[in-house]
């Protein structure tokens, strides 16, 4: 296993831990508010990391690349995350988890079209196994009847959101290979936060956000989740894309859904069905094919 694959797998584990932290916090912040405050919490951490690690006073990047980093952050974090949370509210977590399995195919498609990457036939088989495993792990039947039109709209938002997230990371991939990793990551998060803040101001939501934040009683869990899920996860996530093919990193990132299973059993006492264990097995078999047959 190469360094990039290790980073991508670690990212999936970090995100799974963050999900458990937010679940245990019992907090009910609106998704947009939670996402905004997570980015606000980690921005100073990125700043301190830059001061400690980077010797240059600035990113030392051409204006065109600075613009691409900003576009990547706005598309992937501001727009993608906003639409993601909108879809989450519309179709629920279980359906959103299945829709999120489109992330890998979107990254693979964009990587082939934009970056010229290629996978072997066996690796495509591994991708299919991982996605099949993810669907088995995350899919649940709900007896609740939903309006068909609202459900279709929610699915549409989910597909667009996942596509935006995939597009954001594919845009960032060449920048990660040419420039300082920390600067690209920090600029991306800063641009995403600025985009979200602009959305909040444009919609005149600052007062509502402030009221939501004043009602929070579990800040330690939220801050810890933000650090693990945004700061650490983002560093590992983009490091994976820096040191391996975007298509392979995307598949390994999907294993967050698999890691959540044992964590949910151990820390939340949730019950796991047999088909979910089958899904884990399929996903792990797919990972072996993907990373074991790298061209």
C-alpha cells in the first residue's frame, strides 16, 4: 500500500470518528450552521499550521492557480456542502448515504475526462465491489411514505451536491501536485467558508445563525468533531489525492461508511444487520483489487 492509499484510508476513518462525535453530541444545529461553524473553528488551525510549517510568507502561487484553489473551495465546500445538507433534509440520511456512493464514479469520470487518468479492468471491478458494499451497508427500507415529487427533487439535489464535491477535488488535484499542500488546503477551506458566509449574508441569515449558536450546549463535541472531521480529515483527504490517483483515493474515501459500522456498534449501541456485514466484505474485497492492482 502506497502513501496516498494510506492517507485516503486514514481520511475515511477520521470522518467516521467525526460522525460518531456529532451523533453522540445530541446537538440539533441546522446543517448549514453546523458546517459553517466547523469551518470557522478549523481556519485558525490551518493558519497556525501554515506558520509552523511553511517558510514562505505567502502561497507563492500564480494568480490563475489561486483562483482555481478558490473555485475548488467554493464549488466543493460552499455550494457542494450546502446542496448536500439540503438534500439530507429532503431525503434522509439513509438515502443520502446511498446517493453519496456516486462520489467515486463522478471523481473517476472527471479524472478520466480532465486529468487523463486510467484504471485497469480489474480496478474497475474493485470499484464496482466497493460501491456495491457501500449500498448494502447504508441502504435501509423506511416504512414512511414520502411525497414522490419531493423525493425526486431531493434526489436531484443529492446528485448535484455529490457532483459538485467531486468536481471541487478534481480541480484541486493538479494544484496539489504543483504547489504547497498546506497552502492549497488552507485556501480551499478559506474560500469555502467565505462562500458560505456570503450565502448567509445574502440570505440575511446571520441573526438566525447567531440564535442557533447561542442555544448550543455541547460545544466540546462539536469542536472535537470539527477538528477531526474537517481539519484532520481534510488534510488526510487531500494528501491522499496528492500522492495517488484521484480515482483510487475517491474509492478508498468511500470506506468511511464501512468504518462507521463498528464504531456505531461499540459507542452508540446500534444493531447491525447481516447484509451490512456482507457489504463490508464486498467493500474490503474491492479495496484489495483497487490498491493491489495499481498500474
